[in-house]
C-alpha cells in the first residue's frame, strides 16, 4: 500500500539465499538530536564493526510515533544497497514484554522492536526469517530498562553488518507485528483516500497511488479536496502560482497536497488521517 | 563580497586542469531532519560510490530560502579539501524548467539547481566549465517531479566523486544564475552595510568586511548601530559584560552583531536585510 | 557522581601508557544544525585526517550551557572504543583568556575549552596529562576570535586522531576546570537528590544512583516526589498506565522521572536543579 517499499526489483536482485553485508547500517529513531542517544549508539556500533558506515535516516520521529517511524523507513529503505541493515527504534514499550527482532528479507536485514515499526518496510518484501534478539552474547550487559537502542539493537545491528547469521541472535518467530494502512476507495469518478504523513515542507502525503490517479497531466484536470483545501492536480509545484495549493505525484509515488512556496499543512490544517477526495474538476 | 569564498589560495593549489576527487561530498539542503529525505540521498550516493564520505553542511536552510543556502555554502566550502563535490539543494522550482547543473571550478565541483544557490560559493572562484545535468544514464529513472535531490543530484554527485568527467553529464552552459549582494557604502566616518544572515546564536552577520572596519582594536572605538542596538566594536564576545551587545569580526571575516551570552537577533529584532551603520563612537 | 563516566573497565583495558588512535572523533557542541559550523569543522578534520570517522554526539546543547554539554559528554564517552578523541565545544568565552586544552586519560583524549565542559567526563577517569593548545603549527592561521571550533579545536583533534603526541600541542597544565555536582543526601528512609538533566522525551534524570535506590523492584514500593509529581518507582515506563508518572533507573544508572507515553517535564514543570525526594510509599 505504501507508495514505496523495499523490494524495488528485489526478485531480480536476489541470487540464492545469501545476503552479503553492504557495509551500511541505517538508523531511524525518535531519539532526536538534543541528547547523546544517537551518538552513543554509533559508538557501540563502531566498537563492534569499525568499518561500517552508519547513515541517519531520521531521528526526529515524534516521540513514540510508531506509525511515522514505519512510514519513514518504508519510504527510504529501498534506496540503499542490498545487504544493508536497517535499524529502527521507536519503542515506547522499551523494557516491557515486547520483543526485539531481526527480519531477514530477500534484500535487507531489519532490526527493531516488534511493535509495527518494521511493518511498512517489509510489507511487500519477501520475508525469509524472523528471530527474537535474546542471545546475551550479542548485547551490552547489563541491559538497561530504558535504552535498548544502545544495549540491544545497536550491538545486534553491528554484528549483523559483519555478516553474523541472524539465527545466532535468538529463537525463530513465525511472524511480526504489522500496521494496517487504509486502502483508497473508488466510487465512480471519485477516489477517497487519506493523509498518511505530513512532511517538513507541510506537504500532505496520501495513500492514493499514481495508478489510481486518473488522467494525470492529461485532458481531464482533477482536483484533490481535503478540509477547505481544493488543489488541482499538476505535474510539479510551480505549475500553480506562489501561495496556491497543488496536488502532485510525490517522490513516494502517491498523491500529495502542497502549496507552492508555502506550507499546505499549516495553511489548511491538514493532518494525518484526514480524508482526501480526488475527483474530476467541474470545468 | 561574501566574507569567505571558496578560493582560499586556489590559484596556488591548482596544478593543471585535473581535479582529483577528495573522496568527500558535502550536502547543503532545506530538507530538514524530520523526514527521510537526506538519508535517502545518502543511500543513493553510497550505492554508487561506497567509498565516499558524505558530510552534512546543514539541512536546516529555511524551506526554499535560496539566499540562505547560498550563504551557508559560501561560508563553508573552502574548508574542505580540493576535489570535494559540494551539493546544494534548495530548490523551490523542482520539476519546473529550471536546470540542474554542475560547475567545475579551480578547486571544486558544485552541483545543484541553477537558481543562485551555488552563486555565492563560486563568486570568487575561477569557473572552468558548467554543464546541465541531463544525461539519463546518471540519474535514477523514472525521475520524480518533486525530489531531484534523490533522483538527479545525488547520483550526479556520486558519479563525480568517483572521477566522472562532468562533461558526461549533459550539454555545456555558458553561465549560471547568480545572486546579487549589496556592497557596503562608505560616507566619511560612516559605513553603511546590511545584515546578510542571522545564525543560531542570534548573531547578525553583516556584509562589512574586516578591511572596511576602521581602527579595529585600536584607539578609536567604533560603534555598530542597527535598529535600537548600539554595539561597540570589540575583539571578542566577552569583552562586554553579559547581556550587552557587541560587534566583532566574525569567523567569515565580516562584522557581526552579537550579545554576550545572549541572542542579538531576539533582543533587538535584527533580521536579514536590516541596514547597519558602523561609525566612530562619540566618546 | 554522574551515573556513567568514561572509565568502564578502564584499568583493565589499559596496557602501558600508549593510547592507540581508534580512528574516531566525537563532537559535542552547541553549534546547532541550522548553520554551517559543524560541517565546516568536519571539513577541517577530514582535510587533516581523511581516514578518520567523525561521530556527532549532539550539537543541540543549549547555547553556552557548559553544564549540559558536560553531562552529554559524560553520558556517552565511555561507549566509544579506547583511543577515541572526544571533542566538546560549548564555549561562551571563545576569544577571551580561557584556555583550549587536551586531556589525555587512561582511555581517551578529550579536547575542548577549559571551562568545565570536559569536567564530567574526566571525573572518574585517570588523568595522565593536560596540555594547553597553543602551538600555531596545529591550528588554522589566522585564528578567528569567534570560531575556535574550526580554527583551533578541529585541527588539534584531527592531528591527535592521527597519533600526534599531545605534548606537541602546547605547554603542560597542572589541572583543568571542573564542575561541582550536588550529592544526594540520605536522611532515614528519604533520599534528597536533584534533577541534573531533562532529555528530549521530557524525562528528568536525577543524581540518585541505583545504589541509592532502596528495594528497587522489591517489596517496598518507593515513590519519587518532585514539584507536584508523585512517581512510583518501577522497572520500566510501561509498568504504569499511559499518561501516568513513573520513576525508573535510566540508562545512565540513575533514577529518572518520566511519564509513560508522555512528557514529564512539560506535565509537571520539571527543570534542572529541582529537588527530588525518594521515599518509601505510604501504602
């Protein structure tokens, strides 16, 4: 459902069952930049694998917002080389009974809490195996009750980036927690979808994929309506005058509502979950 | 005009016309840290050149503020080794007719949209050649209409960091878009300049270079006046008591107005474009 | 006093007096992400040592807040490999008479202004020697009066990361500036401590170490009281219902006050310096 996922050409890219480390670990967290949390995780990683390159996807996921973390990971993971370890830590249940897991797919290793944060990214991946991170040999001891990013996830990701077989990390699990995303509904010339994410520019990214959008750039102009915003569908932001709303196919491959040189979310009060109606324009 | 530029000793440093890659790419964008945009660009870069080191200059340029992006790039680029690829993406016209370009100078390769964001950095550089990024072999296909940072600029920068001849990227252009910066005006014992940039400390960086400042640290104390702020010219911030304004020659080599242990921009409402008068003090 | 310090197993790890570079430099500053300051420092570092890996601890220390910078560095430094160069620049006195220093300890090299920012990290380290950074051969010339991060500290750290003997950097100093931290006071079944730091989640980290906390997880439930917050001591955040306060042993090894799925600092107005009483619960 998400506009992008982590299997762009995955079938072709896979040869056999091996997954050679790319030498990269990505980080997606809600730890923010204010404190020492992310830096500390990198210290742990580099102490275990000095040759690895750690790439920040983002650390500004709103505190505890698993859904936003899942969206960010799903939107970015496929742009990394095969064999990359993707680590996502948005983990309000840290220290409780929720499990820490690694998911090996056809192209990547995903590490994080089993609370759905990995769900978007693996949605269209071919999952090979899932393990629970329980082997104390691959964590910092003693494990704190509040910072598994440092004590559990960073060590696991670092060992995996060195080629450790994931089954060494703990017992096999049959499945992982997934998040459900709404599908757009088609009704004649109307499509009803909803906003999945609002980005830093205030662009509202919807779940209406480009295959749903009728006549994009063609003869029948279409209109996206959300709250009091009425945005014509165009090919790029500056196709409307400055300050005006516009709906474009964004970089995730889905419709997004923007304001040229402005902030659509602020101007129209758009938020995640808001319904969006896409329809043929009256004129 | 900018206090610093990217040709510190450039003439001496250049030997012939080759420009050997330094192994570094810098990034200056308005993508922010909230989303996955920057991380995704790095994934693309590292997929093409796994050995390159990517350095963030900043991603917090105000959304669409080409002038601020140009200032940040111009203030930092010369501190990187010769052969570095400087990529700047502040690109409100993404998807429109504006071109994406690479500028080869005596010391660096600059990549970005042709909207002025590269203008400050190349202002005192010796420009060798300019090309338009049009060769589809060096971009991600299909190119989205909203995220050329990922689909056009990151791949181009990555290939250049591997030593690709820039002329492979597209047709030659005669010149690039530049931004005009105001020059300070001298009138007797007064100099009138203006604020070019306000930094995170609230320091207001002006266009009055150190060669303009009379008697700095000498016998005639001078005063910088901007809005209701009257700041004596001193050698460093703590030369005035805490909470008081002070004007110093900042790290760009130009006069800046600060408040010791405080925020001059907030205290006095200083903003980019405000006129600044530098004059001999009355006492 | 700080919950963590930089000598985790330091005695055992040290063999002789050599300190082989780890190939890492960490950065802890108040430069923020808005401008080009951090990127510029990295350019200088990589120009001197192209092979070094630079890890950001944080750049969001509040402007000039030496105490917060010291806390962040002390909380993270021990998680990096032995031989890492830790550079901390929170430096409101830049350009004044305060010295720039390097401290060689049993495990690390610490570089920064001599204003206390290194004090927390070296508190339980075995200090070997301290030098003042005065040798112009290892700085950028001319040295600006406002940006020693770029002109003094970054070059020194880069040279040290290549194995330069610290005594080459300048004259030896007998000691460094330290910060004093309050000790918790025990009075019968009560312990009075205080808040040392509030993190991005709004968790209030205290100076009450886990060795002080009576019966943690045992039969006598305990209560942490701070302003109008009454937080039961539990093993992890989700041991209380969503929105309720909870006191846990945090990742620094000291008691912290949190709100499950919320922000304790905002909810209860908790701030650094606030007293915290830990006591046996009435029930």
